[in-house]
């Protein structure tokens, strides 16, 4: 399995999709705060009801209650480590994960975040999923996975793959609606669990490169996306996957399905792709070629994009 340091380090800084060495000094206990926090490197975005929650480097967590029109930092965040993923179980309870194997928890919708767990300085968590306010799974680099059944107060290690699959980078975890859990991984591999994470099956993709994430679609199918413009779709609950044409050669790192069914993907080099049904995509490259990490819903006709240069907007009606 390739461990090309420069490639891995670059992708990690851009999108927390891989990992670099962890010989780092201890991080300050609280997040960096400043007037230019919306320009910090930002890596993940989730929508919690009407609120957008964004996380990124230096422990930055941003909140918007007006579809991305204005932003403010969370009042208190108990880390300055890079945060790579965020999710909510309900309007109040959420979790963010990141470098150092940290897990942060909020009980007030994202206003305040307490340190709940630290898996170790050599652990990089890259994705987190919660079924409800009790059961969740966090995954990361070199096969690290862990599970909680008490809302994150305690965690136990999980073994996802066997043999050569044991230390695959686990880049993104999500659930297909009414069906199995899926982990998007490296080297043409996804992992599938039909029993809520207790056991996992390795599945080989028709593409041998890495996939960074994925999402369920409203029609019961799901897609995963990753390197060099590759998108794959499943119509059988993740058992088999087929390539989807995108017309892109830049890597995809984040996606969303809008209320009208439109699927939007973003990624490296300013790539933005759209599809009406997830079966084929039309891609464009933004002229500034910014690296995007995640995408969310903004004001009507607009997307909120986050990445290495912070928050920006994309007007769907004119592009």
C-alpha cells in the first residue's frame, strides 16, 4: 500500500482525507479565535436544522443561522487541533473529531464544545457517524475505528478490515437510508456493515484509487466519490458499485443533495459537479481554482463552500 509522504500530507492539509506524521507539540487547550476565522482552512460542514456548522484547523468551529450570510465562532471549543468532521444526532447534541484522536461534544447546538475523548497523539480521526444520541462510530487513518454506546463518554476500538485491509485509511463513514453502514477507504476499497457496525465486509471497487467520502440519496441509492473525478453509485445497498461519468479529473471531497434532488459535489482545483439524479454529472472548474473540502445549502439558489481559504458561496442560478 502506497505511503507517498508528500501526496498524503498535501491531501491531509487540504481535506483531512489522509494522514501525515504526528511528531507535534501539545496543542493549546482552546481554539484559535479571531476576526478572520472565516478565512481559516475549513474541512467539514454539516446542517443541523437551520444552522450550518463548519469545523477546521486550529479548532475553529463556525456557526451560521442565516444560510451562510453571516458567521460567528462557537463560544468555547476545547482544542486547537485540526478538526476534520462534525455530525449531530439532534438539534442540541453533536460531535466533532480530529487530529490527536480527539472527540468534542456539544449539548447546546454547537455553541460550546467540551473535550470528551482523546484516542492518542498518533491518531487522526477523519469521519464520524451517529445513529442516535447514544450510538456512534468514528474512523480515521491507518484503520483506526472506535465505537461508543453511551453518547461518547466511553469508546471501544473496532476492527474493520482483515489482512491487507486492516490498516486502510478510513476516510468517510455514512449510512444508506434504511440499510447498511458504508466506509469509503483507500486503494479501491469500501467496507460494508449490515449489522450496525458489529461486523464488516471488504468490497473491491471497479476503481483502484482512494475514495474520500459518500452519501445516501433520496431514491435509496448511494454514491461515493474520490480521486481524479471518480464517482461510483450503488443501487443494491452497497453490495456492488459502478462508475458514474463526471467529466472531471480533479478529486472530489464533499457532496450534498438539495431539496429538489440535485446532487452537488466539490473538490480540488475548484471543481464543482452537479447531477439531477446521481447517474451522471456535469462538472465545471471555478476560475480561481480554490480547493474545496465540503459543501452545504445556502440561501435559495446558492451553495456554501468551505475549503483551504475558508468560506465562499456559489450561485447555482448563474453558473
